[in-house]
């Protein structure tokens, strides 16, 4: 298919398939894995502007990055213009990110109750003040991620997108659901197309892209300049290798072999341990292991084993046994998710 390169700041993305920001998922370790697989731009998990203001140690750790994951977009959330501007300027001063993104899409109750995330879709004037303050505070490329609106009766994404463009935002990502939907139902790609028709800056489409056919369809039906992949990439970073290769060549690569899957799981584990230590890293790897093993034979049994693992050695032994058991008597080039 013919997708034009996406220009954003000083970057040109010829295969614009990006990793969505996901809390508890898109940390440094996973972003490196995604970049290894060909993802041209990863969005970090969202960071609290309040946490930045108070220099909360956990918050500041989230602002770190490594060369292996650049270029990188760092995402902040806020409900106050001054706090948002201060946080944005601080992120820019660190030099750990190449793009600053503002979150107007998170549906989580603990975020929304503070007037942050998708709650701002109900307060476009406050959102406008925040975006203006951020734009004035930084020179780095600045983008925003939003939803269709609060609920089906209040789908105001076109108006909010036009407002965002007027404040100087350089690209808009639209998740094709309302806050009320959370992640249920079907993403409304028609609404994303309406945003694309209404603004002149790049629009990145987000929601329900899992297969090659989905990728074809979302570009065709929305006219979007890029696509952002979220939940479909959990445990499946090979999507970035497959999708970027497809956009460049038209060739549909198969999914990973079991050996490839095991190798990436081990690399992901070691990255987590190096970044967060064994106690935290092992516990965080358990959820990733559950995603990596979706659809595999005896997947439930494997997940139970991973949830009992408490050391690197435990994990490695399970991975070795997994590879032996699953290919025993079968083609060792068995591919999963082709």
C-alpha cells in the first residue's frame, strides 16, 4: 500500500507505525524491544506533571531513556496549565526525549477524577489553556493524544482537534473510542477520518489494529498519516517488524518461531532485571510472559509456572522447558501468529 512518509519535527518516518503509551507496559525495557523490532517511534508510559513538580523519585525514574530507544516521545498528563508547562519544560531540559506528548485520552478513574486524561474532553477551554501553556514553554516537537469525546452523546473530537491545531500542536493521535467505552466495543475509524478532514497537521489513528488487513483498512478508511499500536503489541513486538516491512515492501512476513519468541522473552527479562533489579523485574515480567504466551499450546499451564517464578534462573528454566515441550515431535520452525 502507498503510505506517505510522516514528517514530525526533524524526523521523517517512512513506515509510521508507532508504539502507543501504555501505563505499566511501555517502559524502557519494552521500548528497546520494540525498537529492535523496527518500531520507528515509541511513546513512553504517561508521567504525572504533579509528580514532576514535586520531583517524586518514582516519577523521575520514568523520565529516563537510553540511546537504544531513540527517537522517543515522552507523555505527560495534567489538569493545570502552569503545572503542565513546568513539567513540559523540565522534560525538555533533561534531553531524554525527542517529542513531548500530552495525554487527553486516559480513561482510568483515578486519572479522570482529578480532571486529567480524557476528562479534559469535557473541558475544551481548560484543555486549550493547557496546550497553549505547553507550546509556549517548549521548543521541542509537541503532540497530543485524545479520544472521541466523553460519551456517545458528547463526541467533540473534531472541535477539540481543530482547537489543538490552533494552539501549535504538531500532530494529533486519536483513539477511536469515547471515555465511556474504555477499551470495549469497536473503534470508530469514521470519526478519525473526520478529524483528518478537519485539520492540516498529521493525524495518527489508534484502535483495533491487530492484523495486516486491519492495517490496510485503517489507512484506507481514515486517510491517517500514521498508526499507533497499543494492546495488540503486548507480548507481540513482532507486529512492528511485520507492519513496517509491509508498508515498505508490500510483503507479509510470518510471525515469530517459537525459538524467536523464547529468545525475545529472555532478552526482555534481562532488560527488566538490569533496569529494575530482580525483585521488581521478575514480578513485572510475569505479566509480559502471560502476553507472550497467549495462543500457545498449554498456555495456561505456562502462565501458572511464570507466576510462580521468583528468580532469573526460575524464568530461564521455564523458557527452556517451554521450547523443548512445545516443539517436541513438531516442526521446530513452527510459527505462531503468522
